[in-house]
């Protein structure tokens, strides 16, 4: 099998660009979904869509990964699911923009909830195929560095959410959905164009070699690591702002901004430590990150002091940074090439479980 001996930065940069488009699209969705539902008299569907989103984020990545692995094994085509997901997402963006532009009196309004649900599904079709490709972009020992860079880019965009929201409001709902469709389609096209031949050749070579057996215990371990990552995300993004608002009402707005700041801190810390993590080993870092997440979460709930609560958030963010570095590399290192996209999909789905439960419970 052809070995990946150096980091392929053009491919990684194209994946980072796709990540940026995804993050902007999610921010736009969260900003305009309540507005669109209210304007089109679908507010009664708000709770359903929160539950549907949580379900889709957990279930679709493994299914997409399983399907991608099937197409690779059957006819050597790995990008089918990725291409369908990108194309469907861009098309649905444009359809939603058309419905919004036509106004609530338009007969097409009845299709709006279905389009939102299909958009949630299509947005998650290409996640696991895209992330499973990073094994073809860098040597196994350098994967934490690659993931650290992707995490840095992704979380910094999330941390800049107020700026993105301001731009989204400036564009307005119709133009925002048009821009979202363009961003997804253009970034997806360039990612496919830059990566397709290298990834397909690499994966075909990998699949044709002798495969190591993968037992249930491996998938349980991958789910466990994904769950740890998801716990960190749930605490920082969902629980932490609500906890500060409830327990420190004089500083109600501080939680959301500090949460964004912690995401930026985690991203910078992860990238700065990515080379060190390579030397430490994946399993050791997983244990350290779990301890940091557990200690930080317990400290958040155990104190009534605002400053100690903020410091506890830093501890959680540190654990979140480390587990992000090693999560996907751990999954890839323990999977066979025949099922690697499925395994990465399971990891991604597991990482969304707890955040989805928190979002549904706090809605």
C-alpha cells in the first residue's frame, strides 16, 4: 500500500474551507430557524425540529459512513455519498431561499418544514466521509497535528459567532440561504477536485491489503471516546452558559460570551499542543482529557463562586482541547480500512449524543 509520508496541506486546507462553510451554515440555521418558523406560522414545530436535529446528528453520520464504505467495496466509488450530501444541501438552501423570498402567502410554504428536515439530514451526509479521508492526507503519527489545525479553524469561527450573526442579519434571510448554498457547493467542489484521485487510490490500496479484525470492543472504545468528546462539548456549549445565567443572575450574559471564549482557548491550546500530543501517545492523552473534563465539570457544579466557576470552565476547555486532538486519530488507528468511514461516523454520532440530549432538555 502506498504510504502517506508527508502532510498534504492543499487537501487539508480544502477540508478546512469546507469546515468553515459548514460552521457558517449552522450559525445561519440557528439564527434564522426561529425567525422563519414564526414568520411562516410553524412555531409549533420548534420542539420537533430540536429533537429531529439531535436524532439526525447521532444517526446520520454512521449511516453515511456505512454507505460510503459499501460503495467503495462494491464499485470503487467513495465520493458518492459525499457528492449527494453536498449537492442536496446546496439545492435545499436555494429552495428554502426561494420559499422565504416568495413570502408566507406562497403555496410553497407547506414544504418549508420538510426542507428544513431534509437540510439537517443532507448537512450530515458528508461529515463522516470527509473526516475519514484525513488518513490519506498525513502519516498516522501526524494526524493529531492535522486535527489540531482543523479544530483551530472550526472553533475560531464558532468563537466569532457574534460577527457571523451580524453578517447574517446584514444579508437578511433570503440572501443568507443563497450565500450558504454557494459556500457549501463551492467548498465541496474544490475539496472533491483536490482530494478525489488521491483518496480513492489510497483507500483502494488499503482495502486490498490484509485487514486486521475489528471486534465489538473496538467500536465500544470508539463510542466511549466520542462520548467523552461530546460531554466536553455539551458542558461548554449547552450547560455552562445556562448554569451561569441561573446561578449568577447579575452576570447572565457572561456565560454565553465566556463559552465562546473557552472554545477559542481550546482551539488555540489544541493546535499549540498537537505536536506534543504526538509524542505522548493517544491513549495517555485520552485518560488525561477525561480526568480534566471530569474534574472541571464537578468543580463547576460544586462552587458558588463566579470566578472559580470561570476557572473550572478553563479546566473543562483544556480537556476538550486534548480529546479533540486524539478522538478521530484514535478511531482511525483502531479500524480496518474496509469500515473506517463507518467507524468515524460512529465516533461523530457518539460525540453529538450528549449535546443533543442537553439541547432537548434545555429547549
